[in-house]
C-alpha cells in the first residue's frame, strides 16, 4: 500500500517533465515574419475552435453533472466534472505545445533534419507526458481520498474523461475533414493549385484541423481508454484484495518511467526518423517489461505474480503485433496499397472497391491479436487478467501519444514551410519528417484500437460484476436482442459522423468556390483570401454535427438498459464491442490505404499527378478521410463511453428497468 | 401425424403447377428473328455458365460427401448430395423458365403491358413454385423414411442445399457484376453508347448475369433459408413432442397453398405493375394467416396453439415491416436517395460518403423489426417460437421467389427490346415493368435478410441443443473470442467477394476495350463483337474467385470448433449472425440507394445524363453493384452455411476439440 505513493509522484514528475520541455520549446527561434504570421493564424484558429468547443461542452457537462448528482451522488457528479476538465485541460496543453512546435520545427528544418525532428518529437512529448501524468495523479489522488469503497466515484471521473474525449474526437474529426476535403476538392482537384497553397481560403482551416482533430482529439481518445482500463481493473481487483486494486496504478507509474526513459532514446542522427520513432516505442516496451517484472516480484501478489506479469506483457505484445500487421495493409510499399493504386487505372469505382475490400480484410490480424491476448490473460488470471493486459498495453501511452502528436506537428510544419516559401530543400526535409509520422501512426493506431477492445472488455466485466450478472447467456432472447442492437450502434453512429463531414464539407466547398469567384486577384496571388470565414464554417458545422451522435451514444445504452434490463444491456455492450472494433479497424485502415495509394501515384507512378489513375485515387483518398480521421477513431471512444454509461448507471438500471 | 401427408402432397401440387406454367410458357410467340437470336445467345451463355458451375461444384460436393460419410454416416452424406442436387435442379429449372420468359415478355410488350406483365410474373412463378415444392417434398419424404430420429440426416440435406446455394449466389453474383461493370464502364462511361447497346461486347454477358446471378442465385439463397429454418424448427420441436416436429412442415404446406392462391390475384389491369406484385404478396400473407389459424386450431398443440400462431404471424409481419422500412432508404422519391443525388453535385467522393452513410443508417429499422420478432416469439413459446416465427416469415417463400424472379426477366426483356430495335413504345413498357421489379425487390430483400437472421438464430439454437450447451456465457473468454472471430468472418468474406468482382471486372474492361480497339467497324455497328469471349471471361473469373470464400466459409467454423471448442463455436455463430445481418443490410441498401440516385439523375434531374453529378452518381452505382448483388445477398447464405457446418459437425466437435 505504501508503494502506491509512487503513482502520484510519477504523475507529478511526468507533468514537470512536460513543463520543462514546454519552457524549452518556447525559447526557440520561430523563423521569418511570414512564418510567424501563418503560425499565428493557425494558433488563433485552433484556440478559437477549442474555446467554442469547450463552451458548448461545458453546458453538456453541467447538465450531465446535475443529472448524476440527482440520480447517483454529489461525489460522482464532481468526479465526472473533474474528469471532463482534466481531459479538456490536457488536450488544451497538448495543442498549445503543438501550435508552437509546428513553426519552430519548420524553422529548424532550415538547419537540419535532426534538429527539426527533435523539436517536433519533444513538442509531441509535451502532450504525451502531461496528459498521462495528470490522469494518474488524479486517479491516485481520488483513491487516496475515497479508498476502495469509492471506486464508483473514480468511475464517474472516467466517465467524465470519456464523454469529453468523445466530443473532442468527434468534433475535431469533423472539423479537420471538413477543412481538408474542402481545401483539396476545390484547390487541388478543381483549380489544380498545390496542397497548402496560401491562395486557398481553406488552407488555414486545414492546418487548424490537424491540431484540433489529430492532436487534441487523438490525445483525448487514448487517455480516456487509459483511465477507463485502470478504473475497470481496480473494480475487478476488488474481489482479489487490496494489492490487486492498486496494481493498475503502480503499472501506470512504471509505464510513465519507461516512457520518460524511452523519450531520451529517440534520436535520428541521420537515420530514418520513422525508425527513430519506432525504436523509441520498442525501447519503452522493453524498459516497461523489466520494470513490471521487478514491481510484480516485489509485490508478490499471492503467488499469482508471474501469471499477472505474463498477462501484462501479453497485452503489450499484442499491441505491437497489431500495429505491425496493420501496418501491412496501409504501407505504401506493400501489396494492398499497390493493388489499390493499380485498380485506380480502371477508375474511381475500382479504387473504392479495392480499398474497401482491403480495409475489411485488414481486420483479421488485429482481431486474432486481441483474441490471443484475451485467451492468454483470461486463462492465466481470469477476467482480472484481461483488464491487466489492457493496462499493460496502455501503460506506455505516454510514449504512444508523444509519437502520435509528432504527426500533426510535422504536417503543420510542412504546411508552414510551403506557404512561406522556404524553398525546396526545407520542404523536402519537412516531407521526410511527415512521411515518418504516417508510418508511426500505424503502430499507434494498432495500440489505440487493440487497447480500446481490451479496455471495453474490462469495463464490460466490471459492469457485469456491479449488476451482479453471473452468466450472460447468449441463448436468452434479451441478451441476443441486446447483442443485435449493440452491433448496430457503432455503424449507425459512424454514419452520422460521416454524414456530418459530408454535409459540412459541402458547405466549405461552396465557400471556397465563392471566394475564388468573388475576390478579385485571389487566383493570381494579388489578394488575400478570407481564412477566418472558412475556420468559422468548419467550427460551427463540427459543433452542430456532433450533437446527435454524442447524445445517442449516451441514450442508446440507457434506453436498452431501462427498457429491456441488465441482461439486454450486457448483450448490448458485447455487440457494440465486437462491431465497434470491426468498424474501427476497417475504417481506419481503408482510409490509410487510400491515402497512401494516392501518395504512391503522386510519387510519379502509374502516370503520376494529373493522370486518370491520380484523379481516381484522389476520390478514394477523399472518401477515406472521414473514415480514418473522423468515424474510425471516434468509435474507440464511443464504445468506451457506452460501456461507462452502462457501468455508471448500473445501480439505477438494476432497480428501474421496465421489462428487465 | 396423418395430417403430415399434406406436406408432400402440397409439394407435388406446387411442382405440377410450375410444370403447367412452363408448358404454357413455351407455347407462346417469341417474336422476330433478331429477338430470337439475342435470346438464344443469352440462353446459351446462361446454360454454359450453369453447366460449368455445376461441374466445378460437383467435385466439391463429392469431396464433402466422402468426408461426411467417413466422419459421420452414409445417410448424412447421401442427404447432403440430395440437398445439393435439389438446389441445383431448382435453380436450373428457374433459369430455364427465365431465359425463355424474357423474350416472350419482350414480344408480349409489343401488344400490351398487361400481357407482358403476365408472362414475366408467371415466368418467375415457375421458379418460385417448383423450388419450394421440391424442398418440401424432399424434407417430408426424408422425414417419412427416417422419422424423428433421422433429423440429423435432414440436417445433412439442408447443409447440401445451403452449400450449393452459397456457391450459386457467390459465383452468380461475381459473374453478373463482372459483366455489368465491364459493360457499363467502357460502354456507357468511356464511349458514351447506351445501356444494352448490341455493339457492346459485354452486353450478352450482362444479360446472362441477370439470369445466373439474380434468378438462379437469389432463388437458391431463399430456398436454403427456407429448408434450414424448417429443419432447425423440427430439431427444436423434438423436446416438445411429435406435433411440434411436424408443425413446420405443415406450415410450409399451407404456405404453398397461400402462394398458389396469391399468384392468381396478381393482375395489372392498367394499374401499376409494382402495386400488383406487392398486392400479391400482401394477399398471400393474408391467406396464409387464415390457413395458419385454422391449421393450428385443428392441431391443438397442447394449449400452446394461439401463442404459436402469434409467433408465426410475428415473423410474417416483421418481414413485411422490414421490407417497407428498408424501402424508404432505397426509393427514388425518398430523402436518402435524393440527398445522395444532391451530394453527387460536389463529386464522386461525396456521393460515396453519403450513400455509405445512409446504407449504414438503414440497418436500424430492420434490426428493430428482427428484435421485436425475437422478443415476441421467444417470450410466447421460447426458442421454438423464434424458429417458428422464421418459418412463418419464410412460409410464403414461393410467392417471394416468384416476385423476385420477375425482376431479372423484365430486365432481360428490356435488354432484348432495345437490342432488337422494337421501338420506343415497347421499350417504354419494358421500362415500366423493370421499375416495378426494383420496387418489389425491396420487400423481397427485407424478407430474405430478416428470414436469414431468424433462421440462423434457429440453427444456432439447434446447435446449442445438439452440443448440449446449457448456457453460452458471454463473460467467458472462449465465448467472447468466438464472438470476435465470428463478427470478423462476414466482412472478411465479403471483402474477398468484392475483390473478386473488382479483379474480374478489370479483366472484362480490358477485353471490351480490346475488342473496340481491334475489331474494325465495331463502333460503327458494321461488325459484330465477340460476345462469347466476354461470357467466358465472366465465367472463368467467377468460378475462380468463389473458391477461397467458399472454402473459408466452411473452414472458419470448423477451425474455431476443433481448436477452441463448442462454446467458442457458439460465440462464433452469435458474432457471425449479428455482424452478418449488419453487413448484409448495409451493403444491399447502400447499393440500392446508389443505383436509384443515378436513376434519379438520369431522369433529367440535377443536370441529367452527362452532367458532373451524373458522372459522380455512375461511380457510386458501380461501387454499389457488388455490394447489393454480390456480397450483400451472399452474406445471408454465408451465415446459414456457417451455422449448418457447426450443427452438422457438432457431434465431432464435442469429441475432438483441442482446447475446448
């Protein structure tokens, strides 16, 4: 029990490290006036969006908090608000770092690749370290205050974090793709001007989107899984003893130390930056495994130690394997992407059909990976083992978020380099950094989805324990009906998100066309476009379109629970997990493959830019945009939120179900 | 028990009625020499494909039969072969009628719409009546021979029927879309010649495809569900008593009578042919309900009578409701299709994204319908009730198949009318008949998917009973892992099918382009294209591409069962049912919506033919083709086959599972 003190300490260390990196970052050179001007526009747009998003969400969070207060308890309501604020703060901090690191990276790229890489990576690490530090500090503090009896309060904290993450991910995802599609379809396709061209009115909105969608959104997504799986393990550990309750927090703490050490080893030294990022991840895993072994040995854990260690590691290894195999389906030099590119020669429909198919096929390896982790960890230590394997997988989330946030920073840096005319050499370096971000993304995505699967299974188990379900028999009609409705929920809600992007992008396209038509001299570069108006359209649309899916993600499980009872709700969660994972993997990977098929052609293959194949591939890429950056990653958070809703409201559902 | 004699008798009456209609059909006028020439080409192509398909499948069926003989028993092996032969024969007969009715319909359309409609509908009814008659005759004969102890033999029969149906549906589906896409992309899009233009080398293959895919394939798909749900109900009825075992057969018999009466009432008399078809279906439902009430009253069924009647009717009503609500998402005058058409104005990507989204949203009403039928029938009579509601839904399958086969017949008739230059007036009538086919399709599709869901649930229940699973607890790791793998199977196998179409269509496109390039005078209409070569490409490709998905659909459940045991296999079936229904509905409806969005634009809206919106909508339609006519409908059969594999091999899986 005394060992638990390392949890908040590691959280504080992590936050301090992030603050140190931040203070280091802002001291550095930002480059030319033009660069600063562009970076300021991006920063202002990002802040404006986040401010408006948080204002909108504050209303929602408060309503929900009042409901929780009335229906459950004051403490749960406060914990819920705390969780939401924590996630909002972390994504704000991460974005604050990213919108500063982008221009500094661009400026450093005028020197060398090594320097630029360092800025971008440590820029991302600010988010990774601060967010994981805050999460662990908050959970362990809550535990110190309320003890094992207060786990439902910590559950409220997790619910708050996830609800905010869902909105951040969905809203950010709609924003970023609205801007991206709007900029591309009019700029690149209709007018033939390059990507990131300053004449394009949607170009700033596009860069803002990278920050609000990929930095703030993805960070929130990962951290909500992290919190949820730690809490679920703690609940499941309750029947096993105090050591098992605090173990997830301790694993979290050593995960932070492993991530901190790992970040020191991320160095390029003229080597491929993609390899540097991956090496960092692998090394972190390695350090984590050693520390976990020592920790579990020290705790003893009633002779279960070695089994629990294996369960922890099985999650970690599954995460890496999922990442690597998933990578195959989205890599620019592997068969699937090459075949999608090849299919583009016979037109857009063939490109779509083949990308769609490879996306569906890509779900096989990760599902086998998740299943292996489930079977191993369950058979070693029961359902607690599954949750511990999720904790193992997510323990290195600090490193994972750092690597992930690197992506949008270098993407932005590339945009700034192009818009401020830094010359071919600098753009080339930025391009190289950007490509590395895409490679690393595959592994982090594998982690995120695999972790979501195991996390939601843990919450599912925690739910069953809380509502006292001994057996969730699939041969009963209520469980089966729940399973059907649960399986329907993720695709249905994805559809709403994609439709949101499609509708909002249509508005953006009209606006960009209008500006080119009505602003004289814009095409010739003599007049400036109205960037702010595009940012405004993306913002308003994103906030409008996220309301319905956000509401339904809470209404669905409550409706099933209160109408059909706790068994149906259990079936619902089971259905939503499997269908959610299938759709999340399919959409993320199909989108990634389409993106790279287009890049492959743009690299001069199959006729290169402007060829028939290229036009087809651009259509595929556009279809894939909301798949991979809006709906796909939102599903992770969606299924987490739905299972947390079920778990938080479990005591009421048991009492007041209509037909249950 | 004596009442059972009406089952084979009704089967024989149904077959005799079909033969009578056939003899009536072939007596009628076929029209001009040109028409006969085209019809002959279509017939020869269709026969050639079916012959080659059946030759290929014969090998597979024999290997499987030997395996079943060695592993299970000689009787099961024979029943398996019988089931396969029965389905092959029925789809052969249906196609034989369809490839004759098409030209006669075209010729009758030179007279009046009423006459042409009658030919087409009764042409379709030949298939509907013969197939359902044969199925019921075979099952009841097997039951007379082997009695209640021989239900595993009847299960073998069902497995044979489903295995053949899967290959027929998958192979036919790949064939038809290979030809359709090949003909459209080169003919309509690249060269701008009209649909069904005789200069297009793939036009005969396209017409052949309608027959081998939509007639033979869909008929096989529906009949395999019918047989499977009857058998599953009989197995589930075993614990309840002899009356409950024979009830499904008796319901089948009165379904035949209701269908026979219903077909008499299908008349146009200057009214809308679509309404005539739907009225026929509704009337059949009505007659069925009355007969079912009388039958169940007569049997008594230990005071369960009224409850069982309600369960039967709940399935029927769910089928109709599913059809009607699904119709909303694919109708040319409803919001989803109009919005997809609207989105086409901003390009192909937007058309795809919006069709994709509405397709995903369309799964909600049918799933609610299926869930309602499950809850009602389960709570009335337990798991037997669910299977009886499936039997209720499928009882009128004779009428459903008749209505469904009408579609490709009038589609072909339209093609023949256009290719042989029968003039605008005749083509207009054919067009009207064709549009009615599309409307009716929505309802039959609703039936097919809803019925598949309930059928597979019944087999699932029968499986659980056979392997003696008392509870399939979703909180056990093996059940959950099974659920994951099961949920992955339908999308994975759909991907293989879509990829098959895409690859084969690419070959077809090359060939059509080659013929236009190398045959001098083809474009000017002075030379004849090489139709046979296109038919050959479609045939070879279809047979090649169906091997892997066909094999995996049997290998997946066996691998899960023999590796992970009977509980994991139970979870697998549960996962495959829910994910299968989600994907089947999504793909069928998205495809239908894209098709009608294109038609809406072609009707002169949003710029009409040749406009930017039209080009985008054609891409969407092409993407939708394999969704709605290959992968979507194959999933129905796929999940039936997988659950039958599990059930047939159940005794072995219980004995020889590795980790189970």
